[in-house]
């Protein structure tokens, strides 16, 4: 590749910060007449993370692969640990929404923070699909319920299969799926399936990654988490659409065409978003977790 990193030796203070933050040995450090000097060591290893540019207070570094105009200088923000704790503990899975739509500029802010979430190897391979078409959401809901029933839930009616499924999913997960099966059957019999997947949310944001990417699920989860927390600061509520994620991976041949998604990508994150009808005032109790310190 060559000539990826350019260092202005007149501005450089020889602090070595760019070398220390570089995760891929693109930048090296050498001694010239007793002084430290950063230099481009392995240009082909650059993952375009931009850390070297962002850390340089002297503004002595540029990266040929990244536009300098896209480096926005952020004002320092004082966020206390108490405020952050309360924000995180106030997160709720919102399933009752008002009908008013989410404005375009707010959608843009949500996608921005999702796109800035970390990805394995800085692959930046997560894509987003924003669905606000009520008719499409209805069709996806029907497709999700069909996939979940035919590809998973009704299998637990086959007695000889249940022990094998229990080995596959584990006892706890199996009992949960059986409860879902019973609930789904009841709703199917009583024609009560409407709203069971997206809960009447006015918008759903999907996060998807290349199916061959081993970090795809994690990448999408981090992106959706960013969006989820940002939504709270904008007065919005959200909830993961787990059934849809499962259906999208059980039957991508069914789901992907409906959302105009390439067959080589998989949906690993789905978040229903809207203005919550109700507010929650309390931190909820949580089960005690096991903590191991080797």
C-alpha cells in the first residue's frame, strides 16, 4: 500500500502517543540522534481506526485513507458516574408505544451512534435498515410468526424429538421455548397474533453483518446497544425484537428478500423504537449474578 501515514516533522512533538495507540504496528518508533521519532512502519497493516490522528494534539499526523474533514473535534462532556449509572439502570424494554412517528433528524442521530460502535478488527461491516412502513412491518410480523411456529415451536409437539431438542437447547431454554409454543398456539387459535412481534412500534431498526463474519453477532449487538441508549436521551423507548432476529436467521431465504437484504448478510439486531406511552420510575430487582475472579 505505502504512504498511508504522513507525519509533519515540524509539528511533531515526539511524544510517541501515535505509536502507543496504533493497534496494528502501522506506526513504529525509532531513535534519531537520541530523540524518539514516529514513522510509518507497516502501511499495509493499517485498519483505518484513526486513533493516531485523533490522539495527536499537535495535529501532525494525517492518514491518506481517511478524510481529515471527517474528524470532528468533540467538546469535552462531563458525565458523572452517578448520571451514567441512573441512565443505564433506567433502561426498560418498552412494549407500549404512542403512534406518533420518530422524526427523520432523530433517526439520523440514532444511526450515527450505531455506525460509530466498535467492530471486530474495525471492519465497520454493520449495515442498518430502518423500517417505518406499517404494512411492511405487518408482513414481517406474519412471516416471523410463521417461521417461529413451523421451524421451531411446533417441533416440541413431537414427543420423540423433545429429548434431542433438550440436548440442543439445554433444559432452561427448552422450558422457555415450550412456554412460547403454548402462548403462540393459544394466540393462533384465538386469532390474537397481531402485535406479537413488533408491539405496534412505529419504527424498527435492523442491524446486519456479513454472514461469514464470526464477529457479526457481537458487532450488531454493540451497535444496537448504542442506539438503544441514545434513544433514551431523545425521549424514546425501545425493545429488542428477539423473535424477528431468530426468524431472520432460521429462514433468511424468507426474510432477507422482504427487507431487500443481500443473501450474504444476516440480521443480528432488531430494535423496535417509538415514544413510550408510559414511564418507569424505579430500578428493578435483578437476579444475583455469579462473579468469578481467577
